[in-house]
C-alpha cells in the first residue's frame, strides 16, 4: 500500500511539472523542394497581387485568353516528323514478300512447279532512294520561289486600281459633271496656248485622245486613239492636256467607284484657230 501511494505521488509530480509546447509544422518541411519558375515575354509596372509562379519580371496578366494556361515552349507548334519512316516501311514490305516466296517454295516439291512458282512469285519492289539533304533544300527553295511569285501576283491583283472609261456624253451625274468641267479646262487652256506653228502654217484637223486621271487629278497617261494626220496637232493636243494638269480631285461619289478615270474625247483645231471638244 505504501509503495502504491509513493508511485502515485511521483507520477502526479512528473505530470504537473511537464509543459506542452505547440510544434511549428514548417520545421518538418523539406527546404530542398524544387521551385517552379517561368519565363515571360512581357512585363508590367505593377506586381500581381496573387502571383501564380516566379518569373524574371513582373507580369500582371498577359496573353489572349481567360483560361489558366501557360505556354510550354517559346517555339510554335510543329508537326512531329520521323526520319526514315518511308524507308523502314519499304524494307518491311520486302521482307514480307521474301518470306511468302520461301513458304511457297517449301510447300511445293516438284522441280517444275518450283520453277513455275519462282517465275510467278511477286518480285520485291525496289525501294526508292531516300532524297538527300541537298535535294530537299533545292525542292524547298523552289517551293518558296513559286510561293513568293504567286504571292506577288496576288498582291499585284489586289492592288490593281479600279478603272472606268467614259466618253464626253456620260449619263451618270457624278462622272458627267466632272467630265464637263475637265473638258472646259482643257479647252480654255488650249485656246490660250494655241499652237503657233499650226496658226502660221494654216494647219487644222481633229484627233481623238483618251486621258487617264488618278483620283487626285494627276494624269496617268495620254493615248492618241485617232491621229489628226499632223504631228504638230497631235503633239500640241498632248501638250495642252499636260499644261492643264493637275485637274480637280474626284468627288466622294466617284472615289467610291473608281481609282482611275479614262476620258475619251475628240478635239478639233478649227480654221478659226480655236480648240473645240466634241464627242
């Protein structure tokens, strides 16, 4: 009884003198765990409030999607290619054909039949030579050249200006008003600068010109559709148009429809030393 009493007193004394301390769970963490670091191709002045990963610069948002995704590689996705795939397939096919021929020859005992079987057995196909790197480079360069040529032709077609050809008596109001003002200016400049050689030599006649104008009023080209028979008059007509340029810009209604306007008109150098336009 005395021994039990002493043991109880000793146990209670130990428990009362013991202090329990709360352990820090971070003490048991492995400090050598890997850290995830990503490389970003942009940066922002503000640091993100809740960063998802470590990076070489601050980036508060980026990309073009709301989904939580990250690029695995800075390189674009490319189709997976296996070198020598076609050559390996050809070799496997040749081996299968050879095994089939051997099985047929084993089953047939007659020499004549064996000879017939040898003649009728399918011959293994000769594997095609694998193209060399030089050939692949030449083919790639040729494809790139053709692609560039097609692209250039397409760009030229896309840039081709919208053209319209009108005469003096056009019916559309926007064109008719512009052509009337254009002809009046050419006629006025022509009479102010009538060719002196034609006046002195008494040369007169008529010719037909087609004048092509850009939307800003500049002259693209001048073509003589029908000559007057006199180089003096033909040259004078071209010079008068050039002196009259630049012409008025196309109005908005015309610019919406055409980029280059070609006007065909007949011009007459009269006996009274005047330039008159007519259809």
